[in-house]
């Protein structure tokens, strides 16, 4: 496992020394820098590109929440924890909106900080989605009756991932790109900023599923594997992917391999922490196609809720996977 580089930002030198001593007792962690105020934290994060930033919520010049927002612009893959002396009911939600995963009380740091950082970097940590959480099985089929339902369910999943420094990969129909961006923007997501810093990658069908005007399931699996690997290489803990699957309604060679492709994708995603949601419009697909897709996913979203799929049927010889 690679070394974890941590930046500590707190305006009290004794607190920074105490936290540094605690963190450096972990063999694979290194404190790469310190900052005594919010502006210095932003400058040091931009210079050092840390994996994790610990931010005191109350600092001179710039508070920890605003510092987190600014750091996200230059170091989108960084993970954040907020440190505080005083708890409040509002702070956890404010911290989450700023991009922090958790609030840690300084008075309890010697017991809880190590665990909080470990949970940040855990590849199998639970991810909120559609009223539940994604855990072990990270290939999800989502069935929607309308565009409004699709974005109501998926926009919070997108926003949460971008806020905590994960990468987003979306594959949509060529005519839908502008509408997709507007829908996410209307949900409060800084789409333009995320695209500008390459944290959000938006592809059209011809750049993915329908390259060379046909669907080659093996080539698509290799492309997706490479894109997910690229996210890891860029420092992102994981990538959250969303694919609008109406490309499979096109009269193109290879489209009949859809269900087999979906089944094979389970094996690819079992090797990594990334989450991929394949979104289907129930008003456009035939029932037999939906049933085949249903049988190839362990987890599904239906009626706006994430649930384990009772109709999942593992391929013969792969029941244990």
C-alpha cells in the first residue's frame, strides 16, 4: 500500500505537534506539511498535493470549511477531515457540503482520529445511494420511469462523490449532454468546475459503447477498466460511474451482447472499489431485455430505492463471484 501523505492545518502549534506525533506512529503515514491558518492551508495543499487534509474548523484568515472548498479546486482527489473543539448539530452537514467526510472532536482525537483516517481510505467503505448504501457489490442496475426520477435519485450520489474528492465518469447520449449538465447544475453541482479540473469526465456513446459504430463488449470492458485505473493513478480513491444505457436501443452490430456484457462487468468491478450504475429507462426498453439485465446484477435501484436483487442469476461456474 502506498504511503499516505497528510497535511495538518491548525492555528495552535501544540495541537499540530500532538496530531503529528499521533499520526506518525502509523508506519505508512507521513505528515507532509503543516499550516497555521486557512490561507496557508490552501497554499500548502496546492504545493504538496496531500492525500488527506486535517482542517481545524476555526482558523485565522480562512476557516476550515472555506479552506476545504478552495483546496478541492486545486487538489480534487484529496480527502478531508474537520477538527473542532465544540460540537454542534449543524457542523457535520456543513462539513459534508464543504467536502469533508467526518468531523473529529479534538478532545477525542487520540482515540478517534486514526480510525477516521483509516475509514477515509478503506476501499470497501459504504457509499450512500438511493436511501441505502453500496457495500460489497458495486455494479448496480437502476430502473427509472422518468428523467425526473433518474436525476432525483442519482444527483445526490454524484454530488456526494465530487464533494469528498472522488472522480465521476458519466456516459450519455450525444444530444443529452447539455441537458445532463443542466440537470446536475440544477441539483447544486458545480459541473463546470468539476469538468475544468477533470474530476468529472463526460463521454458520449460514440466515445465508449459505440466506437466504430458497433458495440464490442470486450473492447468496452477494457476501456472501462483503463478509465477506472486512470482514476486511481490520478490519486482518486475511487470513481463513481453512471451510464445511460439507451445506446442499447440502437440498431448497431453487437448490441445483442448487452446482457452478457453486464454479467462480465461484475467480474471487473469485483477487482476494485469503483461504483458503476447502469441506468435504464423502463418506458423505452422491452420487458424481456429488462429481465435479462435484471438477472445480471446483484444490486438494483427500483422505485427509487437501492436493494439486493432476488432475481440475480450468476453465470454457471461463477456462482461464488
